[in-house]
């Protein structure tokens, strides 16, 4: 099963433990995580179900292409890493 990890800075707002979840696409894997941790959804997805503007998802080190439908394929041994862009100055 794919493993989903979250950047540590997200932990300041909501629990975001790494998890091995079922899923053949980014959407399916994230929905599995959200099923266990519903509060995490609003930090990752907007109200249309797309990745928030300042959230990035990587599959095995490669940035996802489909930020709207999250249809990028995920392998059984893939690692997804979800991070928020940091800003400020």
C-alpha cells in the first residue's frame, strides 16, 4: 500500500501522522487518510476538492501533475509527501 507522509509544519495545526493506505491514485490515497483524519482535509484541499494553492504533493519525489482531480497514479510501494509552501520574509 502507498505510504502518505506530511510535512512536520502541518503538525502545528492538526495531527498528520504518516500512514499506509489503499489507493491507486493520489485522490484515493488522500481520501483514505481523510477517512481516518477528517480535520486534515481542509488543510490540504480547498472547498472544490482541489489541492490548496500553497500545498504540494510529491509521488516518489516527483510533483503531481493533476492538482484538480488528483488522478496521478500511485504504485503499491509509492511514497506520497504532502507539504505546505512556506512564505514570509
